[in-house]
C-alpha cells in the first residue's frame, strides 16, 4: 500500500516540478517580451562595465528565447506526462531551464553581482534536485 502512495506522490511531485519551472520561465520570458525596452535598458546598465557590454542585446534576445522555450516545453511536458506518463519532454524543458540558469549565473559572475549569482545558484540547486525526480 505504501508503494501505491509513494508512486502517486512521486507523480504529483513531477507535476509540481513541471509547474514550478513553467511558471518561472514563462513569467521571466514574457516579462522580457512585454517590457523589452525596460529590461534591455537594465541589462545594458548592469553589464556596462564588463566584457559583455558589447554583446548585451544579442545575449538578452537569446536568453529571452531560451526562457520562453524552457517554460513552454515544461508546460507541454506536464500535459504529456498527464496524458501518457512520458517524462522526456519535461526532462528536456528542465534541461533548457538549467541552461538558462547557467547563462544567468555566468552573466552575474562576470558583472560581479555576487548576490544575484547566489540567488541563481539556489535555483540551480533546485534544478539539480528536480532532475532526480524527472529521470
């Protein structure tokens, strides 16, 4: 009986993980789309004194696309998991989420924003834990 409870709970955890990453990256990506000028201005100012200064616009666009893709694929992964039990799409969405976090972490370290980098490291830790459930 405990096995049935654990399996049901594990499935719920997988769904909750997918929802978490879908919300995180859809909100972040959509915020960048709907407030493109404001976010790009902040990014340019944030990296103004770093070696990344000349690349801020293409990096910002790339990150926005990757975040939206991660959020959409996580959302699609939830639907596919619920309908077929297949976790592979959710795994791929989580992988894109982790890559997005690594990009953000790299940028924060280069900009010497160590507090921002710490926050991203926490998210990355959650991503690593998430991989343990979506295997």
